[in-house]
């Protein structure tokens, strides 16, 4: 039986080289500046994006991939006879999985299973990496789907965003809540829960938000020796390094994995620069 192919989307923020090494196929979303549309990671890399984010007066937006892009990703895998498992950004945040479903209809009879991760960014990366690891070990489609379901049930994501203005502009947080936060100098700790962005806590400073994010992670980590953790940052590697050090100092042991990644353009459109998050799949 040919190896199961793992497909995800670019909101996973997987480094291109790492995805290639793991055999993960990444279908990109679009980032738009004005009327110009860029394919995430293809027409615009992260350096170019973050420069534009700071200097371009136009508000960037994002768009899901087309069904044709998924068809193009699936076609060579179908030709090779490889079953396909795709895990994608939460359907409550993007229509990406719907585009993948439309594409799968073009390959009726071929095993293509599409999974709603109920998360995004590093949480999605952890799922895709686990699925790819299982695929390389010869796991079946059913085995991989069962593992993804367990991952989804045991995942947690928390983030601290120093400036809510970008999230307001893109509709990820309400204007009234942001205005109140600004007036009272409140910084929220954001939680990814059941596929939605929700508020975990409100604190007075960004450092306290970071600490709250760490404490929330520690409360949900489960068996630390089996836990997979990824710290994500939007163009602030020193902040990410600091969060990793503080988290590691408080963990009751060594996690199975603890890695760092940088948010790509699609995620950073909504968080702005300087945000940090911790995503984990608890030990189970």
C-alpha cells in the first residue's frame, strides 16, 4: 500500500524546508494588499511581508485557496495511488477546507479524507507533523484519522497580542472590546477553543499576558513526557526564546517536543507584529 500523503494549508506556518523534509504538502492561502493578491510563501516571503506590514498604509487581507489549487495538489498524489489525509485551519475561521472538499469531488473513488483541525498556526502544524510521522511509519488512513481526533481533543492554544488594532481591522476582535481594552490598558490572553478565537483572561500588561499564557499552558499540559509544544511568534524571536525559557523552567519535566516557529503572513495579518503564542497537544 502506498504511503498516505499528508496535506495542510499555509496557516500552519510550517517552514517550507521542514514541510518538504516531512513530506507534507502545503497549499497556500492568499495575502492581499489593495488589489494585488500574493500567494503566501510563493509570491511574497516572510521578510517581504513584514516589511510591507510596517510600511504599506493599506490594510492587508487574506483569502482562502481556490478549489483548483487543491486539485493541483491532489492530482499527482492520486496518480501515484497514494491515499490522502488533509488537516486544515478551523472551518469557523476560514473556508479553506470547503475548497479542499470541492476539489476532492473531482477524484471520486480515491481515498481522500479531510479533517477540520479546530485550530490554526502552530496547533495545525503539530497535527500535520504528527500525521506525517505516522504516515512515514506506514500507518493507515484510519489510524492517522484516529490520532488526529485524539490530538484535536487534547489540543490547547494561547496567545498574547500586544496591539489589538490589527485584530480589530480584520474582524478577529470587536471594536468595543478593543476600545475598552485600550482605555483601561487591558491586554487579553487569547484562547483557541473549539475552533474559535476566545478570551482566556484580561490582564494589565503584555508581560502579564505572557505569564498568563504560560500558566494556562501548564494547567492543560497533561503527561508532560508525551506532550508536544510549539511556541509561535510574529517577528520577535527574542520574545519567543524568553517564553520558551520561562515555560521550560516551570514544566515538571521534559516534553516530547518543544519547538519554535514564526507566524507567516496569513496569521500575522490578524495579529500584527510582536505577538506570541503557545500551542500544545497534551500528553495522553
